[in-house]
C-alpha cells in the first residue's frame, strides 16, 4: 500500500472510524514531532505489500477527540483496528519489526 505522507488536520469521528470496513491503521502524531518523523521509514517499510490496510494519519494534540477516545498519550501511537475493535497498538516504534508484529497478517494478500 502507499503510505499517507501527511497528517489529516481534520479527523474523522470515532463512529466513522469504528464503522470502517477491513483493517484500519490509525497513526496519531504531528508533523513536527521528532519521534513521528523517525518512525516514518519504519512504517513505510512495514506497510509495503499490505494493500488491504487503510492507513489514516491523524494530527493529534490537546482537545482532539479521536486521540483522546483511544487514550493516546505519546506520539507516534499506531493502533490497528478491525470493525472498531483494537487489535494491536505500538507506541513510539523503534524498529520495523515492532510495526510488523503489530500488523500481523492484516492487509496481506
């Protein structure tokens, strides 16, 4: 799959995210976060060949309801969902393997 390059300044609602079909990877962070920037190559490598995953890159911060609904405290936080259920979470991944383990078989064809 092609990874989203930019954080969405306008986030979907929790109900919209919960209603999405198939595996969804939420990435919470900001463009200026050093940890977020460092994680981008790891995330891109882990998502390569996973066309079946929808990747939503959500700009997070104080007062952002979607991040608060998932209790996001550190960036980046990656959350894998299916039918609104959290399957895996990785906070500040430091290796491609950490992201791969969280994704498991999701999105592979």
